[in-house]
């Protein structure tokens, strides 16, 4: 029951151009690559700048609202996704850096205290070139920490 004008009737009652559909090449959707890149850049900024990186997701939200008001909803959705991913990465980067910077072991090391650790190895050994030659390092989940004095 297709009309003679080259149009085919779909099950939803909408008409489609059969010639155009067959000639159209599938393109690559790069929206998630943009969102991933925004996450990486937000993490790098949070590591380098610190707390000032909180403004990156905030600016992206403002951009998303401004673009949505102009009627460009597709770009607004991508900017919103970038803001959400960026906020998550910035928050996790800042929280992790605070834990490392203000942990109990760091305070003991700054005092020059002698510490004894016991724990469980949670990673495979990795050989690295260190300041004093080749070393093998592992990640350790510390279960007990005993410290005494200072050097």
C-alpha cells in the first residue's frame, strides 16, 4: 500500500522517505566522549587547583541553563551530564586528597615517629624504579598501627 511518491507508511502511521533512509550513513555519537573528557578535566583541575575546582560544575550548570533557554536542548543535556560527572569527580578527588593530606600516618611521619603496621596485601606486586633503585611495591590495607616517639 505504499504511495507512488517513494514514501512508505510505517506502523505508527508516520510517513518516511525510503530513499533518504537507505542513503543515510550511521554517524558516531561523541556525546559520552565529551562527558568523559569533562570528567577527566575536572579531576585534573581538582588535583591542581584544589577547592577552587568546585566552580567548574557550577559554570557548566549555568551554561546548560543558558543553552536550554535558547532552545538547544540536546546541547543542554550534554552540558548537564558534564556538570554532573564533573561534580562527582571533583568531589571524589577533593575528598581523597583530604584523606591523604590529613591522615594519622602522615601526621606521625611529619613528627618523625617510628611506626609499626600490620595489614593485608590487596594488590599484586609491581616493580618500579625508585630513588634508591628498583623496588617492588604493593597496596596494603592497614589493620593495626602502633607508633612511638620521634627520631
